[in-house]
DNA sequence: CAGTGGTCTAGACCACCGA
DNA sequence: CGGTGGTCTAGACCACTGG
């Protein structure tokens, strides 16, 4: 691994990571300055700077202008959680994705929805309820409200061919998204559609997306706890 | 925002993001080449390169050497999920953190643990069970096994003063970690300690960490579904 | 003040892609 | 082949930190 032709900045990164994961440099310890490393590796400072900048982005070191670079307090392990379109997620696993359309209808914003969408109560919204199957097994119940101002054609979409996520990303360019993941219980109707028992635990993600001036969409995604999990890896 | 003194590479990034989020450039469209942007902004190519490189890391664009840069298929919304030390997480919210030590004991690896730790069944491990309270309310039950080879002093730690996460990061430098988040039910004893009803849904995270040659630790973290969630934001 | 990192330049060579 | 991005250099000026 250290033998193959490796860009200079990668070698610097690998060196620093080796010192840390071997315990030679510990959290809070100072890392040699850019000019020191520049001389040690006989490379230009820009190259050292790139290496250290990337390590800072990865959370491996902390840099303070004027002060220096120190090994990060690794009490923060950060990884990337990818929120993906369910169709891609399933097909990438090599499985078949199918959708059952349970509801496609106009709706009116109640007080809670009005707050989420930042509109007046009673404003017209679109509402869809879809069930996503992975190899015929129910894996996600998607209950979604969409702002007509952001995606006027939403109710006309053929949801057997296009997922809401995919359609919205295409027609309401994303500017912001926020999500929350928690454990909850399925309601009676949710349980029936997901073919689980009422009272079975579910992983519930609520997600809202902003497109330009509008809150475009608010979705509640319910997954059977036994058939779904979020996974990730962090590698120093 | 565009008015303040902004580094040149940030201006380039902002420009590209504006084109995308306004819908002018759509997923799959080509982005001007580095030399084109260099001339447009009257800056050096290194600076353009930095901007585009960062956008690629953020997942906003996709670059292929020799081919060019295109607007990424945004079907992948990626955000950062920070796995933090619970003590920091709680104190940062301005609350008090306390720990109840329920078990600190040696244990022997059964078949499942042996597989996780990549050791022979029957190998000696350390076992702790801790309950974490946020302002006196139970928020996480931490059931953890630790490899003595990676942290020989583990059983001697005062867990009222130091969290296992913090101790392990200090004494068994982290090289890799992986996690899984799912919904589950509390066992009878878990429910009793968390002061919830049996059958209440819980967010369960299992996490294993690798330190150098050893699998250092395997933990099951159970959170009452009603009192805990993971949250995140993605901003273009 | 000297030392640090943050940014930037104007070149350069290379590997790769598509025509 | 020309154009693309990937990497690298040897300088430079700046803002910030610490003593």
C-alpha cells in the first residue's frame, strides 16, 4: 500500500494517519507545521497544505490559523449517511423494486402542515401514499405532501414508473433538506400495508425538502424495523 | 452574501451551486471546463480546480478525468451523521449527564461474540452495562464488550467520570468503526432500566470499533424511541 | 514580533478520454 | 490528436495567534 505510486499529498496523509492510529500522536498533540512537513517530504507547501486541509475536512485533525494543527479529539466520529432514492437503493442491491399506489389526491394543509410548509392553513397541497416493495416484500410506506407551487404537475405523475423523490429532484431543484430518524410504532393502517403486526417497531424517517423559495415536500417514511437499517463505516 | 469579501474559490462554488439550484444547469449537464471558468473569473486554474474538487467531494458534481465535469445526479443526498460521545452530546445541549453503572465484569466470548471480535469462542472479554441519563431521564442503555488485548485496563475505569467511548478513544486509537441503526423492541430488563414499557419501540445502534490489529469493542446502544432521534441537514 | 495556516498565481507535466 | 482533469512547484501576500 505504501509501495505503489501514490500522490505526494496522499503519502503525507497516510503518514499522519499512521502516526495517529499507531498511538504515536495522540488527541490534542500538535502536528508538525506545514513548513516542517514540507522539508521532511521534500515537497512544496501547497502539497502539504492540501494533505492537511483534507485531513481537517475528514475530521482527523483540527487546524487553527495562526496557532497550528493538532490531532482532533476523535470524540466525534463522523460518517456519511446517504439519503437515497429508494428505487436506486433497491436496484443497486440487485433486487426488484415495485410500487403500490395507495392514494394520489389533493389535500388541505392543517395547522401542522401549514407550519411545515410555511403557508396558511387550508392551502391546497398534494398528497400521495405509496408502498415500496423490494422483491415483493413491503419495505417502506411513503406518506408525502407536496407543495403545488413547487411542483404543479405532481399529481399527474405515474408513480409506478417514477418515484416521488426522483420526480421532485428533477422538477423542483433541491436547495436544502433536513431529516430526522427515530423509532416508532406503526399505526393500524400502516401495519396493515406493511404486513406487520400492530405494535411492531418501525424506523421512521421524516424528511422535508426546500426548493428555492418553497418548502417543496414533507414525507414520512415508515420502515419495518426487522427489514431495514441504516449502515455506515468510518475508516481512519 | 455575494457581497462580502469571499475567497475566489468560494465565489466559483457559489456560482456553480446557484446555476444548479436555480435549475439553469440540470443533472447530467456538463459544467464548463476549468480553463473556461478560469477565464470567466480571471483567476488561476489551481483556484478553479480547488472549487470544483470540493464540489465533487460534496457530491454536487461528478468529474471524470479526460472527459469533464457534469452536474451530479442528485438522487444521492448525502449528509453527515456524527456518532458522538454521549457525554459531549448531552452537555453540549446544556443538560446534565449522569451514568449508572449496572455491570462491570469479565465475560467469555460466545459464538456470536467470537465472530464479531475474530477470536476463539471462550476468549476472555470485558463486559459493561451502563445507563446514561440526561437530566435524570434515562436516554441510552449501553451494553458493551471490550477486547482486553486492545484495552487491558478497561475494567478499572471509573465509569462515573469517564465514558467507555472516551476511554477507548484515548487508549485504543481508532482505525475503523462501523455502525448500524435500526428499530427494535426493548427486552424486559432493558425496558426496566430505561423506565419504559416492554414493547415500546427503541432506536438501536450497534457499533463496532477496530484498533490496530484488534476488534476493540462491540456495543449495543438502546434508546427509547420517544426520547431520541438522529437529525441532520443537507444544504446545497 | 516570528510562526502559523489561508489563499492565490503562473506556470508545468502527466494520464486519460473521445474523436 | 486536442481537451480534460490530477497533480505539483516555487514563489507570494495576508490574517491570525502566541509570546
